C-alpha cells in the first residue's frame, strides 16, 4: 500500500465507452481546438505586426491569446489522441505536467485579466493621464508578473498534489489531470502541502476578484456621470469585450472547481470541465475580433500586404 505512482500510469475518463462516439468526440474537439488555436495565434500575429495595435490594451490581448493557446493545448490534444486511439492512460510525468501547465496558464490568465481591468479603469477614469500611467515599462511588469505568478502557483499545486500517495485506483474522474480529481483518488491523510497551496491560491484569486470589482465599480460610476448618451455608449463599448471574457473565465472556472468530484463522472460533469478548459480560449478570439474595429482593420491591412507582395513577385 505504498506510493506506487512512480511505476503506474493514471487512466483518464473518456466521454463515452463507445468507440464510434469516441471518434465523433475526438473529431469535434479537434475542430474546436484548431479553430481556437488559429484564432489566438492570428491575434498574436496581428498585434505583433501592426503598429496601430501597439497599445497597452492590445499588448495585454496578445499575452492573453498566448495563454489561451497554451491552456487549450494542454488538455484537448491529449483528449483527441485518446479518443482516436481508444487509450486513456497517461504517464505520471505527463499527468504532473498537465497539472503544472493548467494551473500555470489559468493563474497567469487571471492576473492578466486583472491587469486589463486596471488598464480599462485608467482609460475611462483618468484618460488624460493614460499614456503616462500605462507606459510600456508598467505593461511589461504586469506581463512578467502574470507569467511568473502562474508558474509559481503551477509549481506549488503540482508539487503539493504529487507529494501525495496514490495506492488504490489510478482512474482519474476527469478527462485531464486536475487537482480536485487527483485529490479524490489519493489515499494520503496528510494534505498539508496541497492545503497550503490551495490557501495561497484562494488569497490570490480573492485579490484579483476584488481588484477587478473595484475597477469596474469605478468605471461604471465615471461612465454614468458622462452627460451624453453617445459618450456613455462609447466608454462602455471599450469595456464590454474584457468584461465578457473575464465573466466567462470566472463563471466556468468556479463551476468546475466548486462542484463536488463524483466517483463516476457523467457526461454533464465532463462537459462542465470542458467549458472551463475549452470555452474561454475558444470564445476570446471571437469576442475580440467580431466586436473590434481595430482588429478587423488590422486583418484587412494584413490581407492587403499579402496580396500586394504576391503581385510584386508576379504570382497570380
């Protein structure tokens, strides 16, 4: 009954026991993954190449897209491969890496969304000081802090989780290695390491939630004092994409982590987890591209450059 995790793989849950349905689920998730990956990488490309998008808001958006591309790449490709091969087991090292990277990207994204809320607060409430306050140095510090804090919490959670013993079933009640699911199958009675990590994570999340809440309370208070309807609409429109993104991230994450982990998860339980790990990275490119005139204009300029370069090279 010792710790046997060093020689035994973990087995993840499939969405269906039917091989035909596994193929179908694999194909659907593959399409979602490719669409999300291409959308996020396109935003990174546009922001990097188009000088008109070299502003704090789009600087943060580029990093958000990188985090989204990383988050969905940690879980979905493994799910797709398992669905097509009908093999759901993952090595211990691969499971540890999934825990580390999922927490890393999610933790980094939470802080980055908080920084984006502060950016919108300065833009709406202190527009005359915006360029001074949101200088490049501060934006870079926010980005470095985001990636650094995510890596710190990823390491804490992965180390705390895999310091536990797994002496019974290695069947993880989840389609990817997640902390609550691994705690469910652990036979350790001493959870001190992971408890400290969870407590630090709760404090971190509360700090981000309070900061975002303060930013938007101040934004709404300022916007409601704008005399013209057109001015209020314009101010609100700059915040709608970010507010939609952070609401989706918080709601799906809360639903995934606060619900009890069942012994045998049903399709609904797996779908809730899929919403948390798949929905935000897939929706964010749509939210920022469909409603954003600057992104559309940058895409048009990129198309013109590509077509112009082909004409210069004599291509049809």
